[in-house]
């Protein structure tokens, strides 16, 4: 299983970015997917998740209404559209995959991780 996140960068407060995560090495449509982030000196935190069919999505309260997670099973990809970015969104964002888990929000429930992509929001 390989996951690669990309699309990060430097953006001003209020701007937007779209992160992508390309998956390979497994049947993408059989895994739930999630996005997590980690800022310097802070613990990794849940951002958003999407079920394997794409029918259910989950968001951290801090990003609800600003971020949108989606997936394209035909392209083996998951996306995170980030709008109205704030300085506190600055972090390394990573995508993760899980075959089964009791919690959508805990990083321990995810089996595979990709390298992250840096998102920096400047004021």
C-alpha cells in the first residue's frame, strides 16, 4: 500500500488549497480514507474522513464548513478542498487508509499512511 499526498503550499489567510492523495498497491475502494494534520509541537489531529463508498463524511469541528473531503475510486484518489484558510490550519497534512476501525477520528484506527504535504497559511 502506498499513499502520497501532494498539493500543499504557502497561501494567505482566507485563501484556498486542494490537497490530493494518490493511492496504489491495493483495492482503493475497499478502504476508508482520512486526512490528519500535525503542527509543530502539537499532536497529530483528525481533519476529515470519508467512507469507502464516499457516502459518509466526517469532519473535525475546527474545519467543518470550510473543508470538504471527497474521493474518486476510479482514479484511486482522495481530495481535501480547503477554503477560508486560517493561520491555525498551518501543518503537515497526511492521508491515511483503513480497512476497518471503531473510530473515524483516531489515528490509531488507520492502517496505512502516506508522507505528508506542508500547508502554510500566512497572515
